[in-house]
C-alpha cells in the first residue's frame, strides 16, 4: 500500500512511536555525555549464545 493511502491514524501512531524511540535514544546519549561513559552492550549471563 503506497504511503499516501495509509490511513491517517496509522501514520500518526507510527510517528508517535518513532518520536518516542528518538527521545529514548537522545536521553541515553545525553546521559553518556553527562557521565563521560561509553556504550557497553549487556549480554544475559544465564543464557548460552548459539554458535
């Protein structure tokens, strides 16, 4: 379905979701700059990673 044909409510919901994710990312980046830290990905300790 072309972008112009998507109902307005669906577009609005997608926009809200993207803005929420952007705010979260900015919040994390600001905290990293404030604290002078780098991103360290966390891995679950109880789960074995598949090879």
